[in-house]
C-alpha cells in the first residue's frame, strides 16, 4: 500500500441508482474513508480497465470515470483507495470507447 498524491484514473460500475454495495454515490462528489484500505476487503474500489467492471457487476450499464487517491493499493485489474472522486458518469458508448482507447493506445 502507498500514499498516492496523484489520483489514479479508473472506472466503476454501479447499480442503476448509482449505488454500489449499498453505498450511494453522486457524480462530482468525493468520498473519504478513514479505516483500513485493502483490495477485496475495504476502501473504495474501481477497475483499471473499463471492461473489468463487468467482472464485478456483469449486468451493469451504469458507469463512471473515477479518481482514486489517498492510501492506495492495486493489482493487475483493480485499484482501491481511501478516497474516490466520481468524476463523470459515462454512457455505454463512452465506456466501450475508453476500453478500446486503452487497448489500442
């Protein structure tokens, strides 16, 4: 785990009402957790590649670009942090284009 001064741009899938695991998110809002940060256990999670979101929310069509910061941890597909900013809600088309851009670019 490390302290990350530069936010990590990532992608998050939600239920249609912008909730994830019973937590309500809102575009433009930043959320902070003071407790431990650990992959698959605690903290705000997101995916490095857009399509990886479907591993966790296979039926979702509600997505956002997010910025993960604070205390962070990563693996090859996921990132977790003590802070998350819901930067922008993105359409399915934008979601697919961002995946293509990361794969091609």
